[in-house]
């Protein structure tokens, strides 16, 4: 039998029902793997006892024959999700020692299904970053290394801990969140599947907000099937989130027919950005060819406003963040600065926030405050919102013209080394999101599927973009792409 | 719908050292929405609870919490808009107003800057019979109230009570159509009356359910008319905003002080700075809170956690259909249907309980007489005792019965007042009381005639004098009333005395 930690959700589901192993055995195996993963710094908190307790409950349900798909499945949870009685800090110093008295809707749903919690996963502070380097816990490290090199690589970000943990088999799957690419980029960097659902598909209640109109939680898994299973457990209307949609959740797994004959796959010419490496370009071309071989029709399309997406994103996201992060003021919870004699409330705010927020978060809060300030609002925020409308319209036009899914690279490059971008202009780091932010701006579902290794032996991913609420169809195409790519590489264990 | 005719009141004139000045006032009234739960959370809005006991995770702005609109509060705002004859916007949206303060846990107030729920309407401010100011309403928007910072509990620390945080407010913004301190107070009073009729705000100013920010400027006579013709604000003076007033009296005092302060500055050759001021009722003066330069940049933007509010016209029409009769209409109806004076109609319609009481009394009876009894006898007495109409010991049915007894000639007006006292003190059916206690006035002319004859016979000298001096008849009437225990019909006594004495 394969090692338990190497199993997919689908395999574990089958094995649990066939009584090949118990949920407790699964949890024990993952607890041990997670405990031995310190060099990856993927977990910010481990909850081994909770895992065993939940696994025992899952075993009881399995024995009773009343077990949903996710029952007994050991998961890692991104630190952005508030989990009752378990540290939830959004990887920020400002939330030091914060223990929520409540459970996010998504994790509640997963636990109701019987899923098992292994611990909390590292991430960029407040999900702001593309390399997990802005975390107060220090960077998560990718289990992948360049061939013949010991350089520590980033697992991407912001869901870097989730990506590292899934690809290192120290959890079976993980939750992620994606505001501009934070699920798809790290998934691509680590050779796993990352699905960002349609905005409104998954509840945001209890998930620390970064940019409310863009944030969306989703699954990070080994396979497209696992993503389909886990999304089914996470999705659904939540009356506590006004932006969550009251739309039926289809059987996503049933969409894995493998049949994409006649599907029209759009290749947007504007995504062939300047300076794109030959290996990414080739990966993209070959991906399209494989879909064509599977019976799809490949169509050249235009999404003319693409080039404005990144600047618009870096106005809207910081604007919302500057307001969302105002509640972290040192008054009610989290970090409070020590005050000197005669210090007043403004000193409390300024010192607590200066000490509690990292540099990248401070940068974005300041950018956000700037673009919203009177006299600049129209020129920045309002303009960016107009761009956003145009970008959405580009996608609408493509789908109206009969395109079923859009294929693009997931990232402009493979994973880079931790610290490599330290001296670069922050905009260089922001360019990591160039292929992914459009999807958030338009509120569409997108999925990153592993598609090959680069010359250094590092994973590369392709992104598929679907219609609003079209996750099922997106999963159909992603499943076919996954089958055609047949990506089987695993990182070699060094930690 | 019937309406009474009104003319505009004269604007208040202030005499400066160098000439006459007029006052221009616009108001922003914050009315707490009558609702059991807050605007975006399920926490209670109850007043007077222990600090920080009515606070949900949302109110405390815990990480990851999201607001969910309380639809009842939305309905209340729409109802209010309809009551002010205002445009209901079928599309409206919430915006965030960003600023830091300890009693504002989110670091922003959810309000409506760009797309308010209610547009233009009006309030008719009654000043005296036949005179009323039509004040235009610019907009009403929904927003969250802040909590309460307490600075005087401890020398070192400030304390915060979040019970009020997130309670729904309607900000009712008027145009600068109010032209004097008295009008301003009457405007608030009328607004409160309408809100209470609608049941959308309890109007309790002591508890802070109704608070006003008052914008005051002064201009020379004629300038305001130019503004109204052109809509150009440059005809008006620079305004100052007096924040957070919760008493009619202080509103008047503050406006009066502020207008005189501005006039003095201008007449001295200076210019008024646009700023926010506070009124100190102890000193009777306003003082600067912050200048325009110090004004916050609130960085408004649409709240991405909330969807826009969109209504079907039919839903709005449904609410309109359930609107009660409002003060102006009720007052007009009382004047036109019951024949009461506009002044009395104003008193009777001050609140719905009063009005309903009067209507029950007046139904099928003489309206003027009913108004007289309700206002002078009942309200007068209640006022004296410090009691509310709802607690009146005399019910509308009892008062109606007393009036019926007068109308039927069973009792005189004087006896009726005695009867009122008995009912007030002891209760009971007025008709039975009159019967049981023999209070019924004697209308049997035979019995009265006998009494008249007896009195004349007993006072032959006076009868003789009366023939020469008819005013003496009053003395005989009094004697007959005395002899009959006050129960004789005074008109009948008068007529018979005159007849028997041979007075024309």
C-alpha cells in the first residue's frame, strides 16, 4: 500500500470506506509528517490533538455509514481563516496571540463534513505578497529545489504555506485564499492544483479580509478531482456574507467526464507579455495542443484591456485593504504598543500599527489611503473601477462568442529563491500576478493545473479561466488538461 | 388629501451695529431608527443597558466579521421618506467613511454618501395659524451610530461603551430653508412629530434618539432670495456647523449666539471661517471644534462587503399603502370635518394618542364642543397632574357621555364640570352617576315655575324693585337655582323669572 500521506482525497475516501485504514491512522501519519516538517516552515500552528479527536469522530461516522466525502480527510488551514480557539493571526504581528471565539463559515462546513484539522498554515501577512516572505512567522520554504542546488525557494504566495504543505505531503489538502492569484500562483510554483472559485461561491465570513471585493477562498489539492470534492464541501450560500451568492452548488466531481470534445478554448493574445520566457511560452503552446488533441477547438481571442489590469488591481486592492485593516488599532485585541507617559490615543494607534504591521502591509495601507483621499479618488479609485468593468466586459464578450474556457500561463516564471527579490522594486514582485489578477477583477473562477517542469526541474502551471458560476465546466476542462499533462513529479524530501 | 393654506413666515431679522441681517439655517438631524436590532448586526438596541453588553462580534469589528443589512431598518427609512413626501431611490448604496476613533471599532462608519436611500422631500413647519415654512429635505441616508467614549471615569484612561455602536441612524438633511432660531426648533419638533406618527423613531432627545447638527450663516436682506432664484450658494454667507444638539432650547440659543457672533465678525471687517463648533449651554456660547483645514479626509468609497439596495416600486408602494394619516392631513381634516380652529387642531394632533382620543370623543358630536372639553378640561387637568393622555382616568367614552348629557339638556355646563370631577376621581358611567345622584337638571317647567313663584312670593320687595331694574332678575335666577339644588335648567329659569316679574 502507498504511504498514507501520499494519498489523494479521492483515494483516502475510498480507503477509509474499504477499511484499509482509519481516519485516526491517517491523522497520525500526517501529524508525524507535519511535526517533522519544521524546515519548510509551512505550519504556523499545529493542532495534533485536535486532529486525533476529529479523526476519532470521523471514524465513528464512517462506521455508522454516515460519512460525507471529506470525512476523515486531514487538512491544513491557511492562517487567514479564523478557527475557534486556535491561533489565527493572518501571519501578522498585529494579531499576536489572537484566539478567535468563532469559526469561519468555510472551516465550519469542512468540520461538519468530518474533515480533520492538522494546523494553521503560513502565508504572506494579510495575504499581501507573492512569496510568503512578508509573514511574521518568516517565509515558508518550497519543498522543491532547483536541480543540483540547495537554494531555498519560495512556494509562492500568499497561500505559500498551503502550497508547500500540500506538495510536501504534510497535509492531504489545504484551504487557500486568492485575491490576485494567491491560490493559483503558489499552486503553480509547487506542482499542485489550486482553484479560485467565482466571487461569491464561498463565504468570506470569518476569513480575515484583505480586499473584500476580490477575496475568495478555494481548495489547494494534489489533483483536479480532489479540488472538485473539496470545493463541493466549501461552497454554498451563507446569509452571514452579503456577497455570497444564493446559487445551487452542483456536483463538481461529476463534471470530471474527461470529455472536452467540441469545447472552445480561448488563447488570449494579450497574455503573451513582453519578456515572457521561452519555457513558459512553450508550456502554454503545448498545453493548447494537448487540449486540441483531446478534441477541443483552440481559438485565438482578444482581451484588449488586460494591460490595465495590474495597475487597476494595485489601486483597488490596497484601497479596500487600507480600510479593512483600520480595525487593527491596538484597542480591542492583538498587539498594543507600550505607551510612554503622556501618550494619547493617536500614539496608541501609530505605535501599535507601526510595530504590528510589516513593511509590505504598511506600503499597501499607505497606497490605499492615498488613492482614496479627496482629490485623488476620481483619478485613481474610480478610474480603476472603470477599468475593472472593461476587463469584465472583455471576458463577457469572449464567453458570449462561444468560448468555454480560457487557457493562459499561471505565472510568468518558475519559483524564485527566497530573498532574491529583496532588493527589487516592489513592482517586480507585483508582476507575478500579471496572469491571475484579471480573473479576480472579473470575479471569475480560475484554476491552476501543474503542466511540466522547467529546465531546473521546477514545476510550472497553466491556468484555465471559466464563466461565472461555471466551476463544473472549468473542472471538466482542467481534468482533461491534467490527464493530458500527466504531471507526476514530486519534490524529493530534503527536510 | 386636503391641505390648509399657509403663507411663509417673515425671516428673523437681527439688528447689527451697521445694519440688518438675516439668518440662514440648514439642519442635519440624526434620528435613531426604531428597531430592536442594529443596522448590520443582531445585537439589541435597548437603551440603558450595562456597558458593552449589547455588542456582537460585528459591532466589535472582530477579524473576518461582515455586516448584513437589517431589512427592517431599511423599511423604516423608506417609510420615513414617504412620510416626508420624498423621492425613494430604488437604487442606493453604502459607503465607508474612514476615520480612527476608539468608539468606532471598524475604523470606518458605514454610511451612504454617493447614493442615499431617500432623495428630495419636504417638511411643513407650522409657526402660527395660517403661517408655515416649507423646508425642503435634500436627502435621508442610513448610517451606523458610533459608540460612546467616556473620559471622566479615570484620570489616566478613557473608557469605551460599544452598546450604541452600529445602531441604525437616519440622517435627515434639510436645505438651508430655515430662517430663524424659532423656526429651527419648530422644524425639529415637527420632524419629531412626523417620525413618531410613522413609528420610525421614538424622538427621545434625552436618550439621544434625535440629535441635530445645525448649519448657520448670516446674510443681508435680499441675498437669500437671490440664492433661491439661482441656487447659487455664493449669495449666502460662510456657514458654521454646530454639532450634536439635543434640546430645542439649546438649538435656539446656539443659533442666536452663533448668528450674532458672525455678524459681529463681519461688521468688524473680518470674515467668518467655515468650521465645526460646539455649543456650551453653561456659558451660552459656541466654540470652535475644528477648522476646515483640520477637517478629516474621510476617504469615502463604496463598502465592498454590502450589495447595493435595490427595491421594486411595488414594494415601496406597499409600504406607502400602510402609512398612517400624517399630522398635516390630520390637522386639516380636524379643521374641515370637525370645525375646530387651526390652533386647536394643532394641539389635538400633537401626537396620535391625543388625536385618537379626540376623534373618539368628537365622533357623532359637536366637534367644537368636543375640542373644548378635550383640550381645556381633560388636557388641562392631565397637564396639571403631569399625566399622559394614555393614563387618563377619564376615558373618551366617559367624556363623550358627559358631552351627550349636556347636549340632551340633562345637565348644565356647570354640573357637567362637577360630573367630570366625579368621573375623574371615582370612575363610573356618567349617565348612571347623574341618575343616581339626582344631578339631572329640572326641565319640567311646572316644577321650575312653582319654585319661581315661591321665590317671588317670598321676596315681594325685591320683585317690585326688579320691575324697575331688570338686572335684578339675575338675583332671582340665582335663588331659584339654589332652591332647586342647581338642577334647574338655567335657560328655563331665566325665562320664567322674567315672565313672572314682567320684565321684557
